[in-house]
C-alpha cells in the first residue's frame, strides 16, 4: 500500500535512509521531516504487511532551480511551478520488486493533483537509468555552487539534474500494465 507519511513513520524512514546511503551523506531527521511539513500531500511511504519499506519525499519548487541540500524548510518559495523529488529510498530487501515504481507513480498523481505537471530531481548513486524509465531527461546544468555542495555529500557518486513533463495518463497506463503489486 502506498500512502501519505504519518508521524509514526519517521523511525522507519530514518532506518531506510541509513540502509540506503553512506553514513557521511545522511541528512538530519529534521531536514527530512521539513519536506513533509511543507508538502504532506507529496511525501509518501510504501507499506508491506504493515511495515514501511520505502519512501519518497517531494515538494513544490521553482522550475530550473535546485533546492539546497540538508536544509530545514519552513515554507516554500513563491511561484512554485514544479514538483521536486528530493529522495526515493527502499529497504534493501524490498528492492527490485517495483515498489519504487509505485512510489513514483503515486508522486506523479500527487503532483498532478496540485496542478504541477513538471517534475525535477537530482539523480545520485547511478540512478539515472531508473529515472529515464519514467521519462526524465538530463536537463538544466547545476550551478558551480550546487556541484560543490553535491560533491560534498556524494564525493564518489555520479549525479545529474533531471526533469520530466509526464503525459500522466499515458505514463500511468503504461505503469499499470508493467507493474503488478501482489504483495502490497
């Protein structure tokens, strides 16, 4: 089942983040929670048999701009016209089961419900191929300052700015055909 994050989910989210990223790049719990505080409708978890096994954090942002890393957000900038996907992570034992696909599909729907038809993200840890499956393409080059900030968090990782303007109906139909969730 995919649903909105609840307060009781944060210990599981913190555990999944720790399982998914090297210790030196972990974000503070306060930073992660701030994405949820500014956009509860676009921060979701995947649950299997009552346990949280994955999450996606996203929030409205300005197209072509990249939010600062490991920041605590108290509000969103004016004129948000894009949905920024900040993080998608799954427990290692639940990877390869298309649960991430379900979270992406659900965040596409959540963004569309907010009137946001443009999505953007920074792919890290070699995930560019995953995001391309959903129509994301490498896009706007980050500023020099952002490259320095990302390299501070991901010194050994490749990363890319990516964006997508999904044909939501077509994408959801394709995903529904490709993805079955018998275990959710």
